[in-house]
C-alpha cells in the first residue's frame, strides 16, 4: 500500500476545509494534505449558484462559486497538497487513516493532526416519515440543485417543496426561473424554516404560496409522482380535516440538515443530540486530542461565511497542536438554557477571544441573551431558529468564565 | 376596494426583524405614506420596492467541452425585477465553450439594461 506522510490532513475541501488548510499553512505548517471526494475543491458551494455569500467575510454579495473561488485561488498559491476524487475509507483513534482514489488505490496516512470538514447531509423523506407510494420524482432539494446547476437536468415540471429550509426556497425560485411551476412550499412550523430574505426573494417574488402549519400527508403515483395530499396541522402538529390535493410530478424535500458523522463515529466521538455533531471546544478540537472539526460537520451553520471562520480557528489550532503551543486550559462547559436549542462550542478553554453560536428553539421578540454569573447580557429585538445568535466573548469576559464549571445561556423575553 | 389598490405591503429584509411595511399611494402612483417600518432602512427599502424593485439574477448556461454541463452565471449588477424572465429567455438561448474564466462576459449589455451576464467561476477544458 502506498504511504503518504503529512503533518495535517484535512478532510473535505468546502469553505471550512479550505479555510483550515490555508490558515494552517499561513501558521508555518508546510506539509498539509487536503482531500475531497469530488473532482474539484469548493464543496457544495459550486452548486449554490445563487448570491448572498460573503456578506460577512468579504463584505461583498457573492455567489457560491465566487465565494469558493476566493479560497481556491489562494490554495493555488500555496504548497498545500490537494488530492481530489479521494475518500477517507478508514480512520482510527490513534490517527491512522486509509484513504483511496482511482489513481493510487489505497493509501496509508498517519497525520499528526486531523481536521474534519465533511459538511452535512440532507434529511430525507424517510426521516420525516411521509406516507404514500415510492415513485420516482422525489428528491432532496440539494440533490435537485446539483442536477440542475451542475449536471444540467431539470428534475421536473410541476413541483411541490416540502419544508421551507433555505435550499428548498432557493430551489423553488431556481426551478421557476427554468420554466417549472412550483405549486406550493409546505412547512409544519408556524414560521418559515429559512431566512426572511429567501421567503421574500424566492417565494413572494414569484407568487409561490407558502403553507405554514401544513404538511404533505400522502404521496400518490406509481412510476412517477402524480399528486400529493396536503393537510393543515392543529396546535399539536396533527393533520386536521379538510385536506387538499395538488397534482405534481416532483417533490423536493428541504427538511433539515445533519452533520456528516461517518468518520466521527469511526473514532467513537460522542455526538451531541442538540447539534448532531461531536462535542467540541473553542479550538474546534474534539474529545480526541489532535482531531479537530469545523463547518457543517461540527454543527449546521446558517452561512458558509461562518464555516470559513470556524475553519480558520480549527486550522490555527491544529498548527498550534503540532508546535505544542495549543494550551490545554481549564474547561468551562457551555450549556443550553431557556429557549436555546444548542450553543456551541461546548467547552470554553481559550483566554483571548471566543465566539459562541446559539440557536433558539422558538422565535421571540424583545429578548435578553444572558448567562450564568451575569457575564453575558445582550438585548435583541428578535431571535429566530433560522438565524444563530452570535455571542462574542472578549478576554475580560473569558477571565470571569475561567472560574466557572458551567456557563448556561438563556434567551428570555423582556416582557 | 379602491383603498386596497393603493396600498402595498412589503416584508423588509434589511435585518432579521422582517417588518411588514405598508406603502400607501394616490391615484397617480405617488407615495403618500409609509407605515410599519421600525427604522429608516425599512422606509428606503419599501420605497425602492414600491417604485422600482431591483434584483441580482443568477442562473446557469449550457457549456460545451467542460467537465460539467452547466456554467453558473450572474448579472454584473442589479436588474429590474420585472425583467427577470426576459433575461432568463436570453440566458437560455446561449451555449458557451470552455475554457471560461470567472468574470468573463457571456452576454454583453443584456436587453440594453446596461448589465452583463458574467461567469461566476473558472471552468477549464
């Protein structure tokens, strides 16, 4: 078996992985291997042809491929070894890996540090248990996006989108632009799953109806989807009487994302129920020393910009780990309190600066984001599950946190 | 009835608050009142949406000689919202050849709008 020696391996060349590789390189680590199973770097950004990327990181309104290009061009100016069409087959707790591609076959790698940046997966029809037949014409929104924007196939002409996640709404617009008719977007919650800007510019702009508190309760069709039955949901989320049917040939599911955990499980990382990803500290290090994780593989982010930022932190930390300068300080556990579904990173160890991301359970107006010890106290006009709250902790706040075992974050109404 | 015709509602997207802003106008289409916004940005947003809503259009074009079938493109600047489908018709007509560089003009001055359709990535042979 071929053997490659490398200081750091980075798994996944999306925004998080590319940012991690670039940062580690900048920190002086020259022997870096960046692998991705796709034939080119960029990850899912390449199929996200819409704009809205980069507003945070570059202060510009970029499309996905343009955002990716910023990192790809930089990669080209470094000595980072980018191996494409390459997959990680095996990974052990003592950081031994077997990777494979169509040129070299199986390759052994024993990196000193690992940065995992595999992104996330879409939840499917099965995971939301929609009854009915199993005809063709049922896709996750992201798969339909790849078919359209990269492979050049229109997945269907008469469309219903299940779930109002951002990709679902973006695909509703995309398919409309290419001549399909999108009859409805359904959402079980009383509020949209994605960003307001997408409700306005992807649905309202094209008069695509959004049915809140509705769900598809039956799928009909033998070879191809023929129709769906839609019901209004009561307060408990149960279908009510008075259903209606929409004839369609295509169903897109946009019902949430889950961190890609195959490798995390291989090395027995404990997974958080709240995020679906492994527990991490503020260097994006997992419970296994020298193994870092960032971007959507760690927890599902709202923006690719955040994945880039996390990649930088993980890349820097991996470099420091190699130089023995990654401080193993005392740990304060970060805990989700009232109206907080999750808050990450799970542990605070750093003393310089840390950004926490909190996702609320329910939308709320006029709230205070607070913490144990009164260390955090932020007023917000509105919080929504679709938009993570960013909590910046400076060295002064971190000094106060140092004495704590636990930092509980609450989001409560001001009344 | 006539009251409703002269009232248009917009959801402001300038911040996560998402205010529902109402724009009232007289018969000649002149704005008489803007209501429901929480800040100045919301007023400007609603005014622009009422008078001439503008959008960035992103799409893909057929490409030959590349690894992929489609090349992603965008308008180099904002275009009027009501010209989106006209622009799509033009975009659907063209077929380009790889290699292409990010920023290359695929359609120059589309429909005389003073805006180009440009490639949003490099695509090699």
